């Protein structure tokens, strides 16, 4: 995502991502997607493109090899210097089971 204009506290357009399992597997229970890293507070996630963006997302529906789509945004703030920030990772917590 980027570049973003920090002097204007710019927020990126939503980026579509898909989470899926390998064939023959599915998630069991709730899947939680969040962010880790130095600037993780500047990242937001939503189940839908125009939905409510928050710091984490819980998906209660089963995820299979057909995938489940979600959306992320990042923001720049005027208190940061220009940089190529690669400090944030997407963290996924779930249980995977064989079908």
C-alpha cells in the first residue's frame, strides 16, 4: 500500500485480500485476523469494502480452499517521516482441520 501523504494524514484505498486453506482442509471455529509490528495501529481491516474498519476481524464462517475475501487499509500520520514501512505483518489465528 502506498505511497501515502503523511502531511495530509492520508488513508489508503481498500485493498482486497483473500484467505484460503489448501484443498482438503477447512477452518474450525472462529478465525481472527489482526496486525502485528511497529506501526500496526495504522492498519485497519473489514469484512466488506465499504464496511466498518477496525484493528482486527473475526470470521465465524468456515474458510475453505475457495477462500474468503476481506479488505485492509493503512493510514499515514503527520508525525512520521517518509519511509517504506515494512514492519507490519498480518497475523491469523485459527484451527485448521482435514475435511
